[in-house]
C-alpha cells in the first residue's frame, strides 16, 4: 500500500482547524480565534517543514530524480496551501459580516469619526509612539535583522509637488502591545482596529519634521527557516552551543515573504533588494492589507455571548482539600484529565512535597514550561527547603529553547541539579518522582503525563495524567532518571515501556496478540489515540490487522500516513479526528486482550523521532476503575457526531456522523459533563 505524504496529511489537519473557523456551531469570536490558530500553524509549517524541504532540494544533485521529486512535492504543498488561503480569506470576510450583525465593526484609519480619531491619537501618543523606531531603507545594512515573529510597515513618503526626494522606511509594529485597539461609542456599537492602522492614522505626526504631504504604509512579513544549526565544538557546553544556535536562528534564510498587493513597485523592489530576497522557491507572495493573523488567537472578548460557555476546571473528587495528596495516593491511584480537571492538583502535589519534612528528593522532566511557571517555583522552593531537587530541562524543545535556557540558569542558581541535555536525543517523557521517607523506608510517588507540565497549555490541551504510589512504576521512573543521567546503561523495566529501547517491540507484541486472538475467535480489537502516525513500520503493523478483519479505531489529531477504509486493503481500520474547543493531545492505547482490556497512556506519538530518537514512556493503567474511566471517555469520542471527521479513503475531513439519526454528541462537552457528574456522585456516596 502506498502511504500518504506526511506534509499533505499535516496540511489536512490544519484544514480541520479552518473548518472550525467556519463552523457556525462555534461562537463567533471563537471562530475568529480558530483563524488565528490556523495562521499560527501555517507559519510554523513554513518555518520547519517547508524550510526542511528547501534544504533537501538544495542538497540534492541538480536535475536528479530526487531533486525533481522534492520539487514536485513542494509544488503540491504550495498548491494546497494557496487553496486553503483563499478559503481562509473568505472565512475572514464572512466573519466580519457576521460581526456587523452583532454591532461589532472593524474600522481602519480612513473610517474614524472625530471622537474616535481623538481617542486613537491619544493612544498612539501614550502607548505606541515611544515603541516606534523607523529604519531608513537607504541606510539599511544586510547585517541588520528583521524578526520573523513581527510584522513591519513599509512606508512610502513623497511630496505631491515633486520638489523633495521620495523616502522609504520600515517600522516594526510593536509586539509589546495588543494587536487590536477596541473602543465603544455612544451609538452602542463596538469597534476594533488593527494596531498597524493606529500607526497609519498617526504617520503624519510621526514624520511631521520632514514636512511631506503624501505618506502611505503597507504590511510586509517574513517567515524564516527555524531549523537550528548546532555547532559541534567540543570545547563548549551544550548550553553555550544552544545559546549561540538560538541567536543564529534570527538570521535564518527567509522561506516566505508576504506583502500587501498595493505596495508600490519601487518600494517593493527596494525592500527585496536590500534584504537579499529572491523569487526562487516561492519566497515572495502578494496578499491583502493585513498579515500575521496568528494574533487573532488573542482577539478581544467584545461580547460574552459570542464566546464559549465557561467550563471552570474541576477539582478531582479523590483529592480532598487540606488533606495530604500522599495519603490519598496510598489508598488509590488518581487519574487527572486536563483541561477538564484543574492543573492546580499538580502544583499542589509539588508544593506539598516542597514543604513536607519527610520528602527527601524530587525529580522532574520538563519539555515546555509556562512563562511564569508555578511548577518551577515549587521546585525552587523545595531546593531552598533542603530537598534534593533534580530536573531534566530539554534545551532542544523547538521554539522553547530560549525559555528553557533561562529556566536552566535560574534553577542552577537556586541549587537545583539540572541534568545535561543529550545532543541528538530528546527527553520527551513527562515525569515527576518524589521520594519520601516513611517508617524508615523510602516510598516513591510518581506522576506520568501525556502532556507538558505547563499550566498555560493545560487549559487548552486535553491530556491524561496519572498520580500513583505504585512502587514498581516508581522504580521504573527512577531507572529512567538513572538512564538519562548515565546515558549508556539501559536498565530493565518492570511495568513501563521506554523508547528508544522497547516501544517498537511493545506495539508488535500487542498487535500480534490481538491478531492471534482474532484468529482464535476470541474478543479482539484495538483503539489507538495519538497526535501523529508517520512511522511506516508501525503503520504496516497496524495494516497487518486487516488480514484477519480485526477492528481498529485510530483517533488521530494530526498526521496519518496510513490510508484507512480502503476496500480489500484497510477496510477494517477506521481513522477519525476530533478537532474542537480543546486541542486533543493525549496518547492512549487500548487492547481488547480477550475481554480483559489493557489500557496505556503515553508521551509518544507513532513517529520515528519519538520511537528512535527520544526518551518516551508508555505507562500501564493498573487500577480497574481508572481503566474503565479511560475506556468510557474514549468511547464518547467514538460516538461523537459534531466534531468527528473521517480520515478514511474518500471521506477526508468529512463530518460523516453529522446530520444522521444518531444522538448529537460533542465529546468534549460530554466529557466535561461526565467528570462533573462523577464529582456529584462522589459527594453523595
């Protein structure tokens, strides 16, 4: 079977995000935010995947078959992206029309009345002008760097009488300020304005000393190659190497340069000449008046009824306020489901450990931490209280390298032992291990999570997190930290499965067993929930189930290279995606096991990088109640009718369960209701 192209599969995922922007079952302002998510995803795709493709094209022998295949792939991707961008523009225009029906209006610098103009000028004077430092293009040096996370106004200044020389400048639109200025008026309407239009409205005052009468400005934006070129200088620490590499990223070659189509040819030519931009490999693209739509993710809440109904994070019924979490875990494992449950439980777990006199040590891995991380603060407090604190901070987490470098330095300054990053091998497992002295013996308490220890993303990403006092699991996690520290001695694990050593064998043994059970007439089926499947060996393992008509459900957020639902080849394998209010992020693997289901949670996706080049964990759920709970939640997603998109052959991204006679189920809403009901039942029991 021919596998799908992983890049096209990813674009199809972003297409599902775009579907949410035009889904009228979503509140209007939430639709706008989905446009921002789509835009942000697309920018990252160009910074990483398109940049990588262009590097490969450059490295391939000229006019070779490999080079031509790569170019063809790039052309195909660009074609799909352009189609999506047309749909995106249409969606944005439609949403603006719908906002008008709600008395919410987008205004530009030419549409302000006198009172609005006064307000905009005052805002500019107080907030914006101090942050503006125009760059005169005539003096621009190639050594100067324009940021790819920013947008710029290309300014054209001329004299209508032709007596003065035309001038050209660049102004960075300040990222320190909100992208949107909002204001209400006595007419009862609400108005919002892009920050660049605020600047446009005040260009006359900004350049008043030059005494020109024609001033116009046009948006331009860069997207740079984000791949890090890592120096192999053995005389430097990896921390030093990463610092230098992150700095070099700001000078990565542009992979995309977009601009306002109305920009004068002379000004555009001057910009691309000064910046050494070429038309090769689709680097230039004309567009509309506004760019950098990722800022729509933070669109202001102008009407509460146009946003999602609040779903306050729930307190887990087994975690009782003012009682020790450790005492609760000695009775029973606890399973948290974010963002439905409060991430405060993890902070409380760490906080209790930081002040408990019986706690001797805390070990923790970090891949992406919150900007103002309470988890980090708890660890620092623990170190100050005399606990032995060890942290593995992944310096190679893409786009979080700089933040993680800062946290590393902060932790080290507070006496926390920070394990060195392993070049070429990321630690992606999300683990906490606490050692507590009880009745003269060490007892281990663990947390294994499918997602980052990040209180910001924990309100958006759906993840599963196990708190346990199981000593076998605790010893396995202890062995993982020993492995990370020693780097060379893969230990034996009793319950957990670890990449790069065991996870491939894990999947082979579980799938083979289900095939054997199916052939023997026993109960056999597989449910796998993950973000991405691009590893072809694993894809072939899954495909092998079709020969015995073994039912397999794949719940995929993003990439899926395995064509499913193909007659005579994969018709017993069903793939679907849930894209909705929350970003599905948990990895869950369930195997029928002849009527005694086995349930696992994991940090790993089914990609070569996760299986071969990262430390990942697959952790069994042992408690029967928790196993049943996960199966119950997953079955809700299987029954979803509102956010369920088929990924099968001939049905890509279709809402195949909508508008049927099935009961309407939005699984993310139903999961929240179910977990809330469990709290009420617990109180009444």
